[in-house]
């Protein structure tokens, strides 16, 4: 599998959307790989982590997010499951799960229903270690400030608007993956 060949099927290489997506995704992949290498005891699939991290946001072009040169119809929160649909169509169901399960710290069915989120009504929280590490690494990078890594404090603040459950999950991952 060649992640950039898949991305190039959906994004023009000279577009801002392509530059933003690939820069953000490379940062996420590098952080996820660094975390994974700290945990040989988990016997992680590093090739999969890199591929899936590079592809986790492939669905953003289908969303209305003009600040990142995406001009689709769907609300931004839909990019995960929309990307999962693309990855399933490409023949990569395992990568699709990362797309679907990386939003926030994952979306529980309860959260989807209580907040009336415009996504399919099913549990979309990361399950495998690889999914969890990619989801965690993604929190450190935005698509609007590509040049810098977010601090844990800034991440907690941005997650807090989605409920204490998301902050608690981030903190648990922080302690588990970074030992801090």
C-alpha cells in the first residue's frame, strides 16, 4: 500500500488541502511511531501505524472547511466516517477503522446521541493499540497551525468542550503512552 498514491487520487498535489493534509498527517505519523517505539512490549505494527496515520484524515475534502481548502458539503465532524468509507472502498478496512475512530478521543454512541452529532449512530472509539496511539498522537497537531505541536494543557482545554470523558481518556493515554 502506498498512502500518498491513495491521497493523490482525491487531492490535487498543488492544492492547499493536499499540503495541509500531508503535513499534518506526517506530523501525526512521526509522533505515533515515536510513541510506538517506546512500547516494544505492545508488539505494535509500525508499518500499519505509519500508513493509517498518513491516511486518518483523508475524508476532510468531503467537508465544509474552507480554512483548510476543503469545500465539501458535510460538517467537519463527519470527516472520520467519510474517510472510513473511502478507505473501505479502496480495500483497506483496518485503515478505515482508524479514520472512523480518531475524532476527539473517539465518539461513544452515548456522546453521539446526547450531542445529536451528524454521524452514524454506532460506537466510534479506538479499540486496538494502534488505533489508540494514532488517535492520541493526532491531538498534538492542528491543521491550522502546522508548524507547532500543541501542549497537553492546550489539548485538554480544547477537549473539555466535548465533556470530561474526553479529557479523562486523553489523560489516561498520556500517562500510559508517555509515562507522565
